[in-house]
């Protein structure tokens, strides 16, 4: 990922540093307010019973919890919209969803819930201490729970060290389907177009295809009537025993080398024909003269329709502009593009993997900065990787490989 997309996963140390910076304000407020609250508890004896006045604990504890919750909601909203928190900004990292955009409130809340699960267990214990007035044993009850909760949070934050996919995800990221990137060492996907990043297309105004007329078709179809008229014109002259030979200085336009008449055998004079009788012209095949030209045959040939056939057997006719991927989405200016979604249980295909631009004689294929890349295999078996963001012209008969999938380009 670092080579192809300029993205660098955040190291465990930077993750932990950012988490500590984010936790410190909330933890500090809770420690201070609850310490003041516990210090204000008074104990009196009444009728042989010990009565605790916990009003200070309720007051200052409630204030501390309220301030901490407000701080957490502000941090959650900031990270949900931008992928940044005070700790992330300080350490130069950002969180994102699996496509490289802002993670959203749901994903951030789930990540925080998993990370702070151990700390949250201490809250019911604190409530029980206050309800049953176990203040003498509060330190022994809440202390171990807070230590275990802090150890769990640290373990979750640095769990990306055991991720087999290049340290991209910790346990909380796997559950929330999020990623964390080092934006100082690499690209920030949120501000640069997601995981795929910036991309380019082949120009829409492609040069027109130059039509080349076949010389075989010229000699067989357009000039055949001309050849017959030349034969008819030369037939009466063939009866003269001494027909003059063409002059060497005659312009070349009078003897086109592609005319079949220039290769026809000379007509033999009729020996027994009476004087003044017109000798009919001789033809090699009289059926040619009787053949009728069908209307409309002289029009332009129909342009072949480009189609692709996926490796699962599905066949599609291509529009002018096509987006191919796991769940392709058009960007600005691509609202009218044909969207071709390809099933990919192995998730080897990016959300928008390829852009296809038809050109009559073939297609321009652009890899949209995909995670696993693309390649083209020509009919002669030569396989060439596609350069991300650079359009490549692909002719019919070739195969295009994207992720673990392949399609064949043909004509109908």
C-alpha cells in the first residue's frame, strides 16, 4: 500500500501516544472531581449507627462525569467528520473508514466502546460502592478494576502490531471496519480522494479513427463497371488489324494500373463477319454483367459493438464511459457513466477499480489507483501491468485483469 498508494499505516507507538493525549483531559477531570467528592464525605454517629454524608461526592462526581462526557462527545464528533483528534493531530495520524474517507460517528463510537470496555466496568462498581456505602473498601474495589481497564485499553490500542495485513488494523479497527494512517510519513486519504487517491482519465475528445480503404475492395467493386465500359469501348477497335499502340507519352490517367481492363486479353477480330456488321464484345463471364447491385451496399460499413465478458460468463455491451469495481461510484462529471458492479467475495477489487472509455476500435483503460492493481494480456500472451492513473489503449482480443477478476474484450 505504501508503494502503490503512498499510504503508511500508523505505528503502534503513535497510536498509543495519540490515545494517551486524548484520554488525559477526561481522566484528569474525573480524578480531580471524584477526589474532591470523596474528601468531602463526612461520617457521623446517630443512634449507634454510622451515617455518611455523600452529598459532596454526588455533586462533584456528577460534575466530573458531565464534563468528561461533553469532552468525549466533542472528540467523537471531530474524529467522525475529519478523522482527527487532539492526539491524532499531535502524533500526525488520522483514522478513516475502509475506503479512506471520514469514519463516521458509528464507527468511532464502536472503536471507543471496545477500547474503554475495561474502564466502563469500573462504573457499575463505583455505583455499588456509593449505594452500599463501602467507602472504606472503595480503594481496594475500584483500584484493581481501573488498572485492569487501563491495561485492556493499552492492549487494544497497540493490537495492530499483530495484524497480518501490514499493521493496518487493531482489534477495535477490525470490529468498526476502520483504518489508521500516518499522514506525516504518507498521504492523507481523507483530503486526497480516499484509498484510491487522485486519478486521471483518457481525454474525452479522442482523435477520430482514420478509415483505410482496402485496395482489394477498390479493384473488385467500384471499378468493375468502369472496366466493362472500357471493354465495350475497345471492342470495335479490336476488329482493325493494325490498332495503334498507346503512346509512351500518354498521361498515366488514361491507363489506371488498378483497372481490370488493363489485364484483360485483347479481343480477336472476327474473320467471317460480313462487312459493316458490328462484332459484339467478348466477356470472360457474362454473369458479371447480369449481376445487380443491391441498394445501400455502397454505404459505410457498420461499426462493431464492443462488449466484455467477465470470467464468470456474464456479458456486457459497453457504453461510452464505464466504471468497474466492487461498488463503483461516479465522481464529478461522471454522473452518466455506466456502472458495472463485479462480485468479489475476496475483496480484491477496489470500490471503483477501473474506468473504461470506448473508442470504436478499442477501449482506454485507466486503473483508478486500486489497492491490488490491474494488468492487460494481449492476444499474443504479453502481460503488462497498468500504471495507476495512466490511460492504456486495449484492443479487442485482449484480457484485462483487475484484482482477482478478469474480463475479455471482444466485438459483436
